[in-house]
């Protein structure tokens, strides 16, 4: 039977709850005796707290406590980082000492009976500081860049060289050097970070906003020096995360600390303004690209040097050079990564960390080089197509990038693109077309899933995954149903709770890749057991039929060649002890990790209209053509790509944190001034999946689609603006004032 490569576009199973308001997000959960915490933030970027006067606050009605370094529970597990990441695991030692490392750092929490009392109380805490000189970070920093100890994905080397770059450049007919700048960005999920914590004896329960229930549970247990079984983490719904809910940031400890201090359930919900610092940011980058090519368009050499920033207490490096290593066949290539330390909140993964800013630089440089050589940018990319991964020297498990280019170009009308920039006008508008390659690696972790086939023919699926809002819960049911020949509504799901089997964190587009594989494998194991039950049972119509000859279809097992020969799961189980069949499977990478290079690929095409007088950019058309292995649900998957492309618009044209360099304070910590695209910014947008069967990549046959949408979109827009206006932009975002 040919495998179905694009799955049914069914609605999200939690869609109705969400749109009718009955979904209870973490901040909506109530408990008897619940009290409220509101944070007080630092107003200096570097120094020590001298006095923290709570007199006025404590005079207010309803105030239970003001928690700060003076009275907060001390945590034994702070430095015992068993997860092996960086020294602090990006959880600042908040309230453990009087140090201030960045502006807008949490320094106290007012806990009160009502939220309003806590808000007022927080406004009346008076703080004095002894300040130190401020390091505001990029782009003004003159500090000597440091080499980070590692990149976030530990198997990525920090610096790489292959071939002889000097020789490659010397052999080039044309060379290009360009420096690209990207700004600090904040994730700004619609749902702010929230945590409701309560203790029952030495057992802690947290309703929280996390992209990784299992990791969060372990980290909190570590911080409080307790076994993980004593920490229960529940995340039933999420309103986005974009990476900022992937790391266990400081609210994860502040919530339980406060609950312990006052002996009551405490709810802590971050204000929008509080999300600009303590829950991560995408590092600003300065990236220099050098490209050399022959006159007929063969790349001879490339270098990609990235400078980023990290906080004073962390070592996160934005890994912008990793895609450059593998995207094109280029014999001589070097990449470096360096960072400076600054008085900023921890930089952290955000929406394709590394890939998004890195591919902006790479694909703009490729476009500019094509232009220099007078070769069509798509042809130039095809000329340098990597048939195998030139960085790892391995074949790809699958790569359908040619098909993406081809179908995208046909559908978008790329052949109609004017050869010269600034050649197409429509009234006041200069019209341009641009494209870029998009790519995202397959990241697979470890997940466990339990599948139980009940005697009534329904299935129970349990796995401790979370759903960022992307449709994870829905497609897990689809995967189990597909293997067992059922319809997804015959599967009920237990997820969003650490009481279920441990599942991977939803970062790096690894959820379906990892947990989807665990679900697939557990369901396959159940199916195998059911088949065995049938062919071993003299009373079954399938008695003595070969296993490979039996398939699951419509709640039945039947013979492939003679579908009438078969029986329902129900009758099979009833006759065989009337017990469910169950399997629990731990799924992780195998040999393919060493033998193959695995990535999703795609092509993004963009048409822009730039108002010549006003400098306003309108993106009139966008098309993404994506090959990402099997697509489990055509609807939720398409939404993922469209959402990613919208974030590409955001990065290209809108988003940046405005920094006051005197005090390293973010000046636009709200959604009124920190701009993201709204509906009116998005016109004709579409995403199409290319059929791609990949038997190697993982048991589910899927590649991640959470982040690939943003990666190539940023440069496709920049390249389209060049084609419209004849002017290149190297500094994101490309705002109105840069265009006039
Ligand atoms: Mo993501 S930024 O890998 O959650």
C-alpha cells in the first residue's frame, strides 16, 4: 500500500474549546485560597541592590509578603546543573543575592490576596542601587569578542573550515564582502508566561506555560533539590512560545518559592513589559559574509563570521553560521561564532535560532553574488546545488529542494521577473520579486508513548507532550489512528501533564519528529501484537495468514489480497481474554543519525511593492514550497508554514527592540511599540507541500515544520526589495526610514 504523504486536514481537537473560551490556559486555572504574585523589576542594568524598602507596600490591605533576596527561600540546586547545559542553565540566580545583571530583572515579588493589591503593592516598593558601568551590548559594544564554549546544538562545532578559503577566493572571478546586522528581538507569544504553584507537603504542582513539560519538571526538581516524582507540571493549552517557554526561566522557581513562603497557592502572570528580559531574547547579530565564484557561477569559497551577544551570566550563542556550512556545494568554506557579554537578559533560542538570522545573511549574499555575475538567482542556486551534505559528507535522507524551486517558480511566475532591478512600476509602486532557499534541520530527541487498544475498538494514547497551539495533540491522534486503521476520533489522548510518559520539549521543530515517532512505534507494536493474536488464533478468519499479508483498516484486521477475510479488533479481543492490547515505546535516533544528513528544505518566493515616495513596503504575494517528509495534517501543517512566513515578514520589516544604550533598558516593551505584522500587513500568502517519502529519517517519516517557514522568508523579502528598488539593505528590520 502506498503511504499517504499528505495527511487529512482535520480540525484541531481543542479548536472548539479555544474559540469558545472554554479552554483554561495556565493563567486561567483557579484554586481555593489562591493568592497573586506581581514582580518588581530592576531599573538599573548593572550593580547591587542597596536598600529595598517595603514599608509602604506592607501598609496596604491584603499584602501577604514581599519576597526578595532578603527573605526568599534559598535554593540548594542552583548550581547543580545536571542537564549539562550552561553554568546557570539560563535561570538567573534570582532572589538569591543582591546582584543586578540587566535592566528589567526581577528583584522582588509582592504577594497579595488580590491581583490588584499586588499590582499596587509592587508599585510602592522603593529600591536603591549601587551601580556599575553598563555594557549595553551590540551593536555599539567595543568589547573583545569571546569564543563560546559550544553552540546550542552540541554536535555543531563552533568554528569550521574545509578546503582552502584563501585559494578559493584567489580562484574566484568575482568576490563579495558584506556585513549584515540583525537586532535584538523578543518572542512575545500572545499568552504571557504564567505559573500557578502549590505545595501539598513536599509535593509541588505547577500549572504553567512550558514548551517542555518533562524538562521543566526535572529542572524545577533539581533547583529545589527534590525527586522529580514530587513535581507535577501541567500545561494543557499554550498560546505560543516561540522558544521563550522552552528554557526553564526564573519564574519557574519564583512561583514555587512564593508559594512556599506564604503557604498558599500563588499565581504569577508576567506583564507584557516583564517579558522583555527575564524570559529570553534573540541575540542581535553582526554577520560578515565573503563569497567567491567563477564567472559561470560556481561558488569557489565562502566565509561566514557571526558576532552575537549573551548575558553577563550565560553562554548562549546564536548559531548563525550552521546552515552556510551545508546549504551549497562550495569546496572552500569557513565559519566562526563569537559573542560578547553584556548587561542584557539571557539571549536564548527564538524562532529558528541561528537559522533565521544566518540564512538572512547567506541568502542575501547569494542573491547579490548572482546579480554581480548576471545570473538568475534561482539558476545560481541550482548551479551550486549540494547533492550531498558538504559539511558532514553524507547523503541526505531525502532532499526535494529542486522540486520546491521548480514548482514554486512555476506557480509564482518567476520567469516573468524582470532581469534588471528597479524595472517594474505600478503607479507609485516599484514592484520586485525575490526568492530564497529555506531549510531547517531534523532534530530528534527522546520521547515515550503509550498506546492501548481497548476491547471496544477505541484507542487510548498517552504521552507527556505539550501543544504550543500548533496542533500537536490533534496530529498525535492522527498518527496513532493511521497505523491502526482507525479514524482519529476513535483515539483519546492523555497529554499536557507530567503524569504521562516523558516526551521531548517542543523546540527545534522536534515534536512530531520525536514524539510522533514514539506514537507511531507504540501503535505499530500494538498492531503487531494484534496481528499475532489473529494469525495464532484458530478461530480467527486470519488464522495462519502471514503477518505481512494482514493490514488494519476501518477497525478491522483483514487480508490484503482478500479483504473479506478478516475481523474487527473487537471480536478478536473479545475472543482472546477480553483484555486491551498495550505498548509503551521509547523512541530515539538510531544509525541514521551517523549515516545521513537530515533536513527539511523549501523555496520562498515574494513579491513586494515599495512606495517610492513614502518608503512603505507592501508584500503583495508570498509563496512557500516546502518538502518536509510526510505531512501528518495538511491544515495544521500549512498554518505552521504560513505562521513562520509571517514571522519572516516581522523580522524583515518590523521587529526590533529599541535599546537605550545609556542604561541598557528596552524602550519599547509593549505590543504598541514593538511592532509585529497584523492582518493588514499580509495579503496573498500561500504554502504548498511537496510530496516527499523519507523512510530513513524516523519512524513517522516526518521532518520538523515549526521553524522552516521563517528561515528563508526574511531574505526573500530583502531580495525582493532590492529587485524593486535597486538598493540593497543589510540592516534589519528594513523600516520605512531606511527606504526613503
Ligand atoms: Mo524553538 S526557538 O526551537 O522553541
